[in-house]
């Protein structure tokens, strides 16, 4: 029984700590002008109900204003979907609600994801007027043929024009998305994409391997054997090229999929990987308070209906100690900071011997390197990060005793 009292005391302390830390807010904008063939995020191409959805977002912000215990908001992130479909009225409603109900005195980073075709000089000025100081551009590739194959709604020319407009407006803090690991014959343009982004001196790059998800156009083609994923050797070669090219350009590889010039890491996303708490607003958005994870319903119409009835359509998951250990493993090992074994050793039920043995196994094979009490992935380890992390995951060892 003592061990469970210890666990409860730990969770109480953990909750107390999170009451007095800075926080982030994620706002999900579930609209796109058209559906990319690879995307399985929650969105709708019917933008006619954007006004109603934004009104519901603002109501949810008010309903959940106590979630962050009036901690100073550190970061705000507009994701999606395509947040650049929002107009000035929409953004004004959201920011007015934020300033009325949250402690906005210490916001240092506000990010909005944008698509190149949505951006013009007027919109950039709107973003500046709301103190949005970081733009994340969904470029994916500079090859028009591949953009059409992905069903993206912009061209390579629009991407370049978007970058130039943003830079000309005085924005230095911007990020670009890039996809690698495309099936043959489309993988041949990857090196050009990397070189183009380096030419335009984008300070932050998010680079993702194409994954074929079941409920997407690509997923359905894969099921019918009309599409095959890229060979593992091609994916590995492209990832290594990416790492080497950005290392030479003095980018910091601070998370598996993210590279940044000095002082340009995403503060908001880094908070996720550090296990800091955040509030997620909108359909499909997730929240985290240190001991529980919350997920909103992934249905725009039901979301709006519930919010208008003063009901938050949310699921709650209480995190056990082994959940917290696994989440720390997942998030930490993906970053350049790695796993600090001392932090894990504080958990009462943590099996230090078995966990360390697994780490040592991957050190022997050259996938993990140790520095003091911290363990990080090598370049070789990053190629099989999911396998290493899965191998380190622990299963529940104890059941509650009544």
C-alpha cells in the first residue's frame, strides 16, 4: 500500500508544480480549401461555417479559462487545417477573447500556419497587427508535378512569392514544412527542395517523412496496390542527406523532424517535448495538465452544437505513472536533450535496471550515445527512432490495491 501512497504524493507534487508554470494555447482551425492526399488531420473543406466555428472557439476559450490557473501564457499556436483561411474579423474575435480572459502579459511567441496561396501583403499586415510574430509555411516541395500529385492547392512559384513577401514585410521568424521519402519517381526532387530552402535562408525547417495513412487518398490507393511507399534505403539516404546538409549550414537538429538556426527553435512545440502543460481549443484539439490528457471531439458540427449548449465535448484520460514514463521517453528521446535517467529514477515504480539494459543494448549497436546521465540518439539511431522508443516503453507493473 505504501507504494501507492508514494505515487499519489508524487502526482500531487507534479500537479502543484504545474500550477505555477507558464503555459501554451493551441487553437485548431479545422478548414482547408482542398484535401491533400496524404493528410489525416481533422479538417473540412466546407468553409461556409467558419464564422460559427470561430464563435464556438471563443466560447470554449471562456469556458476553459481556469484550465491554466491564470498562469502567464507563454505561446499561442494556430494549427490546422489551414489557419490562413481566417480573416481579420475571425482573428480579432479570438484575440479579444484571449486578452479578456487570459494572462497575456508574457506571450513571447505566437505562430500561425499558412499556405502560400493564402498570403498577400494585406494579410501579412493583419498578422503583424495581432502581434503574430512567427509564420509556418506549408511548402512541402518546390516541384509542381509533386504538388499536383499531393493535391496541394499552391504552386512552387506561389511558395517563393510567399517567402519573399513575408521577408520583405520584416518577418525573420518563419518556418517551412518539407516532405521527404516520396515513392519513385518523385523522390528525385528532394535535394533540390533542400537547396532551395537553404537559398532563401529559412531559419526553421520542419521535415517529415511521407506516411501513408489508411483514411486518405494515398491510403486507399495503397490498399488497392496502386501506390507503394518509398524503399527504406531511399528514406534513410534522404534523411541522412538532410541532416548533413543542414549541419553544414549550421542548423541545430533539436528534434527528429525539426531543424533551426540558433535562437529559432519553436518555443511552443518545444514545450510539448518538455512535458509542459498546454490548452487545446477546437475540434480534435488535445490538452495536457501534467496528470491528465484531454481530447476534443473530432467533428465540427457536433463540436459547435455542444459548445452552444454550454457543453465541452471532451474525453479525459488519467495518466498512470507508466504513462508518464513512456511519454517522457517518447518526447525526450526525439530531442537533442535526450533522456535524463535521474528524472526517471524519481518514479517509485521505475525499473532502472531493465531500462538501462535496453539503453546499453542500443549503445552497443551505435544507436544511442551516453553523456553523463543523459542518453541521446545518434544519427544512426534517428533512422530507427520509433523502434528504439517502442523498445524502451514499459508496461504496467502494478495494479491498484483496494
